[in-house]
C-alpha cells in the first residue's frame, strides 16, 4: 500500500485554498440561515460568536482540487467544484440528522436540535441551491471552452440526485425486515459513492478534461465511496466514541442495517437467527400478518410500509453488546473489511486507466488509503 | 381592467403542454420518492393507485410558457422552464407543510402527515435537484446561442435562493413581537415574488431574449408575486374554506403575521393594542425580561430567539372571530386590498416597458388579473 504520510497536509492545504470561497458563499445566505450554517460548519457557536470547532475532514473538497490537478490543470480551477460538493455534503448532513433524529455530530448538538426542525430544513435547502449558484457562476478558463461551470453543475445535480435516492432507499430499508447484500451495496453506491464520484471528478470537469479522464476519476471516487462507507459502518459498530464523536455502538443501538449487519444476517445459521430477532424483533405471527392483509383488501390500509413491522425503540446496552458479538461471529466484520479493501483496490485501479499528472495521482491514492485506514 | 375570460383555457392548455415532460421528470425519481411526489401532485393516492385529484392551478408554468411566447418564440421553448419552476414550487410546498405543521392541502393530507417527516424532507430535496437536471439538459434552440439551459438554471437558482431566504425570514418573524410593514413586504417579495419573477421570465431566457425583455418580464412576475401574496393573505383570513381548501381563519388561528395583520398592528390605537395582545400574547413584564438579559450575560443563553417570546398555541374560534374584526377595523383588510391592486398595476406597467408579442402579452395580463380576482 502507498504510505499515507502527507494526507493531513493535503487536507490542511485544501481547507486554506477553499476558505475564502467558502466564506464568500456562506456570506450570501440570509442572516438566520448564515448563523445556522456557520454553527454547523464549526465557525461559530449557537449565538454567532466566532469559534473554530473541529468538524469534517474535508475529504470531498480535497478530491475536487486534486482532480483538477490530476487533469493537468491548476488545482485552483477546482475551487468552485470543491466548494459546491462541500455545500451539498453539508446540506445532506443537516437534513440526515433530522431524518435520523441524531442529536449530536462531532461532539456538538446538531443544527435541528439547536435551532429547530423548520430552520434546519431551510438551512439544508439553502445550501443545496447555493452549491448550484457557485458553479453556474464559475468563471470559464480564459481561452477555454464555454459552459464548464454548467457541465459541473449538471454533474453535481446527477450526483446529488443519486445521493438523495440512496437516502430514500436507506429510509425505506429501515421499515423492512429483509434487505439483501446487493440492495445494501446499491444503496451505499447511491448514498455515498455518487457524491464522492462527483467530488473526485468535478475539478477535471472544470478543467475541461477529456471524457475518459473524467470517467476514470468518477469511478475512482465512486469505488472510494463504497470503501469509505464500509469503514464508516465498521466504525459505527466497533469505533471508539472518543475519536468518532458518536456514542459507542450507535448503529446497532439504532437497529441500522449497515453492511456488517446485512452481511451477518445473510450468513444464515442459529447465530444469524438470534441476531435477526435481536435487531429486527421477533418475526410477526401469521395471524397479525393476515389481519394486516385483510385491512389492505378493505382499502383501509395507509401507505405501503414496505413489509412487516420492525420495532423502533433503541436496543439496550446489553443487547448492543450481544449483537456486536453476533455480527462478528457471523462474519459481518471480516466481510466488510474485505469489501473495504476490495473497493480501495478498485479505486486505485481506476486511476491507472488514464494518464494523470504524477504528483496529484499519488496524492489521490494517498487520500484513498487514508480514508480506509482512518479511525474516526 | 382586462377581462379574464380565457384564463381557464390558458391554464388547461399549459397543463396539457407540460404533462409529458412533468411525467418524464417525475419518472426519474426513485420509486419511494416518486410515490410521494405523485401523491402530492394529485396523480395517485397514498398506495400509488392512479387518480386525478385537484391540486394547484399551475400559474407558474403558464407564466413560463407565455414568457417564451411573449419573447417572440414558440411557447414549447419554455417547457423545461415551466417544469423546473413547477418542481421548485412543489418542493417548497412539501417542505413548508412540514415547517408550518400543516396537515392538509387541497382537502388532502399533506405529504409529511401521510409518509412521515423524513420521507417528505427527501421528496422536497429530490424535486429541488430534479429541477436543475431538467434545465441543464434542456436542448438549445437549433442554431441559437449555447448555454441557455445553464442561464435558465442560474436564474432558477437565484429565484430559489431568494424564496428560501424569504421562508427563513418568515420563520424568524414568527418568534418576534414586532415586524414592520417594510419587513413584511420584503419577506413576501423574497418568498413569493422571486420565484414568480423567475417563472414569468424563464421562458424568455430559454428563448434567448434580450436582457431588457427578460428584466421586464421578471419585474412583471415579481410585482405579480406581491399581488398574489396580498390576495393569499386576504383569503387566509376572509376566504371561504370550501373554495380555499384550508380551515376558516387559518392564518389568524396560527397567529401568522400576514400583510393584513402587520398593517393593522402598525395602525396604532386601542384596537391595534387589543389585536396585538390577542395575536402575540401579553407584553412580557420587565422582570422576566431582565432575567432573560442576565442569563444572556452569563453566557448561558441558547440561540437568539429574535426578541420576546410569542405564544405558540393556536387561537380559539372566538379569538379568531374577534381578531378578524379587529384587523378589519384597524384597516388591515383595506390596506392589503389597495396593495394587491397597486402591485397588479405595477406588474401590468412592467409589461409595457418592452415590445412583446401581442397575444401572449394580453394573456399574461389576463392571468395577472385572474390571480388578483381569484377566490381560492
């Protein structure tokens, strides 16, 4: 594997390069929304007093700048793309925290839990629109082809649409007892892979790179997204709360059908059955099932629930401990580790398909390894 | 005033013209989101069974097609713009219903109350992105200048950003005791005027019309938006529930600081004071106020509430009746009626600034009069 020294420098350099454009973009928001977004980004406390709280690592903007450089352009060409994907990513975090009912992110209360659900919905909506404004106003390279900002905006809309569809699948899965490994991976490809694919190629789009180059970088990002999600799901069960910023065993407590759980359930056998009953509750008895069906024939049923009911209350600490052990025994942990490695290899392979500028190529690879080896 | 006969035909013609493109756009959504959007648009019931429920009148798409025609182009050139503004409008309705806690729209349960808040957030997000996809993929007129879809997308993003900022102001105003008439009108210009201004000019943008033409049509739409909101606010207090589809006196019940209320409060005098106490609750006593201030100096205060507290529970039916009378006696009803007429006149005046194609010019004017004279 490529050594990962230097990645903190890449991330710090990116933060510095995009900071003025990020501030300028957020400054365009109305004062109330600006406060909520500044709070979310760790730039201010809830009363608007400046601070510098640790938040995301900024993987997506780093990919965006490196993709411009890898396509033989100045990294700064990728800045509008880096800002746009960072805005979209944060729009999705703010809305996801409402949808999932999460009250804490990076050891701080989430936007909706501080400012209310209504304001958090509006803040996310505003960031989604702002991202397109940034791109559609991006200056075209002097002497270059016109419409690169529009092409980048179209690529961003495509990535965002896939991300939102993935989030819809995720919500639908929560209500279902059976989710196959294939469905789980398709959901992760949409929810995480599409935006990372966009991030890793948007700088090349802005640089006017050939289709093959843009495609290879997009595939790199999409595969990296799957590896990223695999690691995220591992950390959601076995991560150290001190470094992840989330409660221990958070995903199992919330009965999330993450990769390790879905893989473990698919393994079959007694322990998988015990895990299924623990995470999804006892299988519904036939009588209750029939009553539900009759209700539907009556035309009295509400919207389709997508299958049998799954309990909503969180698992107890003892149940989380037992479920964690069962996921591991059923091979869910190892399966996910293998998938993380396989998607990392596929990502690195995609970079070999075209001729990229050597140093940014190396840094993209370093960043990918860092993503998979991270502990938070 | 121009006669309004023919407006139902204009709206029906628009519905028919954009139907295939609307269906094609919604078909791109993931199955769960597609169901929620189809339900919201009145195309299906909550279980996905086809139906045709009455929903919005489709003013915005009609403006979009007419603006292409007014700019001497075929109305069909405006179709991607018409679809995009209709998608943005419906995204805002779905999210607004969550934010306002409204359970009914057009006599049907709102999306969030049927499918849950999480799914409704996702459905709105998906429509916001879809609108940009539709525009960024719009074919340029053969032989015409390139980048018209991108210009339309940029105009839509600008209109959407203003609309969202207006919604943020609206939410902020709910927590405040004092909102000036100027602030109220600025909020309406952002929340309603900006997207109507976009709708009334986006067809001209897609037609490649000169800046002056686009500007005149945008001003027409923005002024029409203020007239539209004035009428909406009048209907929100004095409208017939049978035609509006909302409970009688809905806006006063919810203590909304709509135009008639803000104008009435600004009138001053005993009856305005009574109205203020009824709608905003008794003025906070000085002791409570001081305690709040000390809390803030302690650094113990939460996020800024934007002023003194306003009660949140709905008004009783008797209180709504009394408040309705007080708004009228303080001149709030007449003031709003005068404003509706003044903004309609300003809208019609904007159309005179440039040379537009005669028939669509006349139909735009008819539509504007219809909007102000509507009763639902």
